[in-house]
């Protein structure tokens, strides 16, 4: 099998694939400066005579798949294969693998870092210090930037998948009571409380969003839920902006209905005028979609993908969570 890899993939992981499957052609998108578009990807696949593709951000459109209907598999080094025409791949019986939880550690660490930074007024204190405002004998900083501890605050997770659970593992011993809403999680550590969506918003000191984008979740977090939050509660979204009605969130922030928000995702990237109204709020800590941006994430996704491919092709295991289009199981033995 000849595998074209356009995702970042370290040499050790490439060597493992080569030993198991055959030839590896490595053409990562990063030196190209951007993800490959469909036309460029078609040209690459033709040039390399690849039998399979491992991608990250490239546009694997229906046209790409129709031109290469005999691909043995498509691997997507992302938590969700949103850049791939998965339905078209399913039509041609092409398994699509992805790498759920590749950025769980990165996002969880960013959550802890930014929540503590927000609670302790760290950024305002740093700006005050850089502005040379520290006068002799003054206790201004101690009084002005006195913040709160994370310990003892109830954290409510909306969605309790790999990232939510990793955060819970990190903060439960601060200690922080953890509660979650997720109809798809049937069992969890007994220390975590499963509850209703309304209860999460009404009783949590920190509400953290960890939802995928589906027809059901788009705009799911709106005024009816946000208005239930405590006045001193913090809203956190490191998942996807589209699951939140931004006008309703902006209204709550501008009217000080909640303490503030910590955001890493926005309706438009780059942001539009409304996004910037949110970003510039003094009670918002905003980062430019970097919660999952660590060098280690690329190591994680290579390991997860290699494990999936071994399970599928060598061990003939069809019950793997990395398979994105499980519909092919009806025809795959």
C-alpha cells in the first residue's frame, strides 16, 4: 500500500506505517503554507499513485473521492473529519478514520491556565506593572488585583467527552465539584454528578462548553440557558462558537448578567465586528483559537492514527472509536 501523508507526521510514526503497510510519501501541508485545496490534492494523488491518504486540514471534497474511489482509507488527523466528504467516502466503501482526543491534554491545560488567569486578574495586573504604576509604599496592586481561588468552585460541563473528562481529572482535586450534562455518557466516575442542562447553568460557578457541531447543537446555548447563570459565574467555550448564540452571550456580558467569559472560538475567524465587541469586553479573556495548538498534539494524532490503522487492517477489529463512518460496517465484514 502506498500512503500519501499530508498531515504533520513525525518520522518514527512514518517508519511504523512503512513497516506495516509499505511505502510512505510525505508531503505535509505546512511547507506549502496552507492546506491543499481539492485541485492540488487531486494532483498530488495522481502524481504519487497513492492507495490511501492521511490528511489534516486539506479539502477532501466529493470530487476528490469520486476521482479516487478505490482509496483503501482516508485518515484525518483531527478530532472531527469536518474537511472530508464523509458521506461520499461511505458511498464508495472507503473507511474514514479520525483522531478523537488528540488535543484533549492541550485544551484541558489551557482551560485550567485561563480560568486561573481570569480568576486572579493576572492580565490586568501584568498590564498595570508594565505601565510602571507601582509607587513606593503603595499596596494598590495587592488590593486592586486581589482575585479568587479555583478551589471550591463548581464546574459544569456541557458535553463530557474526552476533553471534559480530562479537565475533570485535573481539577477534581483542587478540589472542585464536577457536574456534567451529556445524554451520550451513560457511566462516569461516581465523583462526578450527571445532571440536567438547566441545572448546569443554574448551579455552576463555571460553565464550560464541550459540544460537537451537529444540527441539534447549533445555537443550543442561548438566552434561555445563559439567563439562568449566577451573576458571578464564568462562561467558557473552547469547543465551537456556532453552538452558542453570540448575541445572547454578548447581551449578558454587556449588561453584567454574568461575571465574564473565557473564549477561544468565534463565529467568524478572523472575527467580524460583533465578535470584536465580545473580544474587547473587559470581562472577557479571549484567545485566537489556540487551545489545541501544541507541538505535542501532532505526536498524539500520529499515535492515535497508527493505532487505528493497525486495529483495522492488521487486527481486523471493526469496533474502533476512530472510525468516522460506521455506516460501512453494514457491508464490511
